[in-house]
């Protein structure tokens, strides 16, 4: 999490109206704090405490469109190749190298 481009510590007090930059993996969010909770609660309640900026929503949608358009062919694979797939890969590699 960042505020105004600066990393923040977990113990830092949040303020209403403060813009936050949050990165979860490859996903980047820009939100504005609208309210503060007195205690930790469910995610449904937490979603009501902040508002994502329009620019952040549009940027996420654009990245999603690009991600789908340029899909990683290896992304569909799960685990190691089977014995048959390994043989096919070796044949392709030998054919490419020669």
C-alpha cells in the first residue's frame, strides 16, 4: 500500500478522504477512504468503506482486455508435462535446433 507514492507501515492511522494505492499481485487499485471501521469485519462491510477511482477502474479493465488478448499459452498448463508431452517437446526442440 502507498499513500502519495510513499510506502506506509501497517500501524499507520488512516484518514477519511485519503487516496490509497494498493497492489495485489499484478492488479493495481487506486481507492479513496470514505469511512473508517471501529473493528475488523467482513469484506462486504469493508467494501463500503472505500471507493475506487474511475481512472483505476478503467485502467484495470484495459489491462484485463490486454491480458486476454495476449494470453500466455503456458498459462493453461498445470504441473509437469506428461510423458507423451515430454516426447513431443523434445522432438520440437531437436527440430528447431537442427
